[in-house]
C-alpha cells in the first residue's frame, strides 16, 4: 500500500502525547495500553467504557488524565437512586428575584467520570444520551451547549452485579472504546507497592503539573482529523465491520458507527505515533476496542462460554491486509 510522505507537522503532536503518557506512567503502573487508549479517545472526541474489578486504578487513571491534560473534571457516583436532574442540573427558585435559575449539574465540565455507571436506572442513563451524542443538555425546554472537549469516561464492575442495570445497546454504542482492565502482573504489583510505600500514601493530584492546555487539546483534535486515509484502508475497515455482520458467530454485528469510530481512532493513533497517514496496523490496534461492545455472540457461542474478543480477532485476521 502506498504510504505518502508526511504532509502535516505532527512532531509537536507526538511530543505532547508522549509527555502525557510519560507523566501518567509516573503514577500508574502496568496500564500503558489503557493510557494510550484514553488519550486516543480524548483526541478523537470519543467516550470510553472501562470494565474491571475494583482496585485496578480505573478512577485514579481518569483523574490523572484530566489533571495532566488540564481539563475540567467531575466525578459522579452512579447509584440506584440517582435522578436525571442530579447529573444535568435543575431549576432552583430564587425568593429575592421571584424567578427560577438553572443550576448546572456535574455534566457541565470537560471530562466526566461516571463511576459504576450500570448502577443507575434507565431514566438516568437516558439523561446521558443527548450529552454523549449531541454534546448538549436540554432541561425544561432550554438547550445548553457543553464545553469542548467533552468526554464521558464510565466504569463498571463485571463481577458485583447485584443492584445493577444492564446498559441499553443504544447507550453502549455511543462509547468509542470498551476497555477491559485486568490485574497487574506480579512484577507490576511489586512496583505498585514500592511506589505507594515511597510516597507514603495516595497521589496528591494538585502537585501534578499539566502537560497539555485545553486550547492545545482542541487544536490536536482538529489536526488528527486531517490525517490521510488511503481508499484501500477505508475498504479494509469496511470489510472488518462487515465481517461481524456476516458471521454466524455473532447474533448482532457492528453498525456503521463502528466503521466511523475505527476510522477516527486510527487517525488519532497514527498521529500519536507521528504519522499523518493510517496504516493497517493502526486499524488492527483500535478495531478490537471499538467492536467488542458493539457485537453480540450467538446464543450457542454464549452458552459455550466463548470470548467475544477471540472471535473479533478471528474476523480481523480473516480480512486481507491491503497492499
């Protein structure tokens, strides 16, 4: 496949993203892939669903990302009694002026951590739909535009399912990536303990210096969208997504939104690596995280205990890599 010479100056882009990863890796051990994917999603203007057991630094990583990139940050603890107005905001009556004024909820920020998102009921989940897709919130007939950038970083626990609600497919499809966070290795765990012991406690977020300004991040989002895409790559992406629809392993295949998500995230991943053109490897890196929450296994495969990630890998490997 033809690879053009770089037309965009992506050296500052790559340096900034490398500096973010380097700063975060000072405090987060063994989650290099998670950091890269979160950064890719943020620059791609996408949302992320992180699944993992408690204690694997999901929340800490989100807080660090917001601090290092110097964006606004709010954390919402999702619970069964959480109301839509608790996250969007509500009108409050002012006795002095005899009028109502709108008090903005925690969604009015840049990076929102929706902790244990599957613990809130459907009505509250629905309140996120408009914010995630249109980047706006409508309350009492008035529409408020959210600041840029806007990213929802949601976490869920895969084992403690009592008192949880299954996320609707329409909401799941709005997440750019779903990332499964596993336990660290023994060597990584030893390093985690050593670092904690040396610090004498938890990380002081206020002492961490921002690496990227908010305005710089917005410029990087624009630059990433200018990355060159060869027609063969577009065909490659379409073939992968189509392969999930024509495979009896899957009861539900990925939608065209998945194709666009692979394209945009692959562009960003290429830019992070200093290239202004996408290679098949960029697609192969991002595609599994885009697809693993957008497909459903057939009942037979699900009963047999098949792993969705393995079947997605088979689909990707079955598609011929463009020359």
